[in-house]
């Protein structure tokens, strides 16, 4: 289901890394050690923004990867 808050999510099962790109800012964040069950529930959620705030934000270590799209490093 499309989200008004999140434009893309990608998950790497081998490492448990979850990449989340936000619609408004275009910022990309990488979250570490996210269980696959959390990712699966995120994908199925009706409200991606609400799920993110309730189950991912402030629960996993993260890094800000870029501000304006793929290939751009964070300053």
C-alpha cells in the first residue's frame, strides 16, 4: 500500500539492515539488526508512517545515509 510518509523500504535479510526513505525530505536512513518479522509486518501495514513510529523509530540503531537520493553521501 502506498504511503504518504515513506517512499521506499528495502531489507537485507542476511544482515538485518532496513533502509527507509522518506517522502517529504528524501532522506534515507539505515536501521540495523531489524528482525525479519518486523520488516514483514512493516511491509503489510496499512499506515507505514504509523508503523515506523510505533515499531522502528527509537528502537534500532541507525545511520543517516543521504539527503537527496541514492548515491549521495550524508555530510
